[in-house]
């Protein structure tokens, strides 16, 4: 059995093409869907934010005033201020398509965009 | 390979799988991924058992690994680990049956890693609501290819050593 065959490249390219294709399908299907932002603290839902108000404002979650979120008028949301050392949450940038998420793990806060019609709350599980 | 040799090698690989799994879990989660879904580098050890020892032993290591995950990270993580592991081995066994020597280790590793992720994704979709699937699927496909290439590269380094110690009869 060989380690590598030249035809393997074709298969790899095909897999990557499928991945790219699916990503575009996702982008397409997620566009224009009504969404809301859900904020979790240690896997518990603590706040649901509407993103379709067309207003710009900052807010924080109770008890975590060092972390500031910003809702943009275009319907996106982002971490804008945090006391964590790495700022991964802020660097994640604006989120607005369902399925997207950003997290500030030092503070235990996770921001997740979910479709509005999705009434099934995430199960309260620790994985 | 004698029974004792077999037992020792499988145990060693199981130990390696656990170590990789622990190290992987102590790393900070990659932002934007599903909690619990791992790129599955510990699956590398399971793949080697399949390549060097046999099907039954590979399944055994995958199941034992899930038992370990169950005792350390809980039932859902164990369920994810088990579904990823079993699907991955089954696909690799099928590929080996169909293509025999015509398939390369690289493609086997990639398929193993990709289906490990797909197995976990199926498990996640049973636990969470279905919606996130489409978003994560491309990510996991690419992650699977990366992990597969890493596995095959490692294998290429390790194989000569194995041959020298007569661990492998291939």
C-alpha cells in the first residue's frame, strides 16, 4: 500500500470544493433570515437580543459590566470591550448570520446568533 | 504477531489515544466551533491500530476511549466520541475492503478524519437543534483534511520504526 498517489490530489481538491460549495449554500440560506443574538454565561442563556430594531447601542450583561457588546443598525452584533487578556472575542468581529458565534472564554461569555423561529432553546448541557 | 505482542501494542495505542485526548482537551477551544466537537487528533491512534493490528482491536480502542471520555467529560461527550470513532473506523474498513492496496494511506487517513467529524456532527445534530449543521460542515470537512494529512505524515515517519521493531507485518 502506498502512502500517496497522484490521484489523491483530485480527491482532496474534491473534498475542499464540496466544503467551499456547502459554505456558499450556507451563506445563501442564512442571508435575510430573521435572527436574534443569544448570550450564554457558562452554557446558560442569560440574554436574548433582537437584531432587527435598526438601532445602534451598547449594552452589558448583568454582573459582567467589564464586557460590552454593541448592536449595529445593520443587524449585527459584536464584542467591543472586554477586560480579558487575549481579546479573541473582540477580534471575532461582527456577527449577524445564524450559526455564527463569538466567545469570551476568560469571562465565560458566548455570543451566538440563532434563527428567530428556532424556539428550541439550547439544551443546558456541559460538554 | 503473538497474542501478547498484540495486547501490548493495542494497550500502548490506547494509552497514546488517551494522552492525545487529554492534551487536546486542555487546549482552549477554537472559537466558532461546537463545544465538544474536536478535530479528533486522538483518532490518529485508533487509525494506527486499524492499520497495524486489526479491525476488532480498532473498534475496541474506540469504545474504550469513549468510556474514558464518559468518565472524564460526561455522557454527551462520550456519545460524540463514540459516534465519531465508530463511523470513522467503519468507513476505513469499508474502503480497505473495496480498494485493498489501491488506496493510499493518505486518503484513508483523510477519510477517517473527515468521517470522524461527520459522525460527531450527526451526534451533535441529535443533541442540539439541527440548524447549525450547514455552518459547521464545511469547517469540519477542511479540518478533517488537515487532520488526515497530519496523520498520514506522522504515519510515514513512524512506519519505518514499527517495521524495525517488527510491530508491523505489512
